[in-house]
């Protein structure tokens, strides 16, 4: 099986490099990397239209090449598949991301968007994140994924799974929960400043409020469970479709 690795932390980020090394040593799958050349977190599902995509080639183990791309995570997946940069993969794994991708934060996430781009192009995908910025040992998460990969592939035929792994030693993990997306709400604060040339600029910050209902990904991670959330690309609010059909028909 051909597995394409990508991310939004950059080609040389420890998360993707640890995952690549672990999958190569613990599985028999062909592993290829096509990832942004630099940090591209929070780029969402953006793509590059008005400038060229530059490519840097790296040697991987065996005959495979790895590619660092000047664009976004979604660019990487589109170029890999639609640009025939590599043979079409059987699975895409985006990650391992440094920091969680939980709740409605997934709308900003380059990691999740790269995985979803794969699904849009007909390739099942996983978005994998280590839910911590302080605990930076990616080995337990990569090993868990390698051990469970064939089982996950067997049951994730066409869709996407958003997987968040506790940012703690594996001995402290409490198990696995299948979850729904929680709700993350930022009360944004924009600090206004003026640079030495008299131009106004802003720093964005803010406070975070989280929905910790029992079946959410946010709650699972808070309680040290691995969170697995099945996702799809259809944002249609089906519960309101018929209501709006009736509203328009009666207008």
C-alpha cells in the first residue's frame, strides 16, 4: 500500500519525520512525503492560485523521493495527486501535528484540510495530532498509529478520521473514544499598535471557551483518551433542507 504523508508544520517537522521513520520500520507500506517547505499552520483549506509552486526534492529510503512544496497543505495533496507528482496513494496521513486539532478549530487547521483534500480526491485519509505543545515526544503516537494502521485501514474505506492523541506518556493514556466535534469559541482580542513608520498593525490574541460535553473530542482529550472523530466534507444542514424548501415554495 502507498501512503502519502503530509502536514502543516513543514517537511522537516519532528512529527512527520518521526511518523515516516516509524511506519517504515514497523510496517511494510510504501511511505512518501509531500509537505510544505515551512510552517503553514492555520492556513485552513487555502490553495495557491496566483504564484507558482516551487519544489525541493529529498531522497528517502529506497527508491522513493520526498518533496517540500512552497504552498499550503492542500496544495501539497493536490499537486501530489492531480499533478501526478507521485503515484496515487491508497491512504493519506496528515501529521503528526504538534498541538491538537479539536472541535471547530478544524476549520482553521491545515492538517485537517490536507486530509479532507485527499477525501475530495477519492483517497481515504487520517488527520493525526498530538494534543500538546509542551510534550513533544512523537514516538508513542507514531508507534500507536503503526500498530493500529492496518485495522484502521480495514474499516476506513472512503472517509476521513480526525485522530487526537493525548500529549502525555503512553502509560497515562486511558483508552480510545469515538467522538463528535466539540465547540471551541475564541473571544478574540486585537491589540492595536503602530510601527516605526507610522503604520497601524494588530496582534491577534484572545481567550478560549470549550464545549466539554461528554461525547466530544474536547472532553475525551481532557480525560486522556485518544479521540477518533469520523468526518466528511458535506456541510449541508439536512435537518433544515425541507424547511427551507417549504419557505421558498410559499414565498
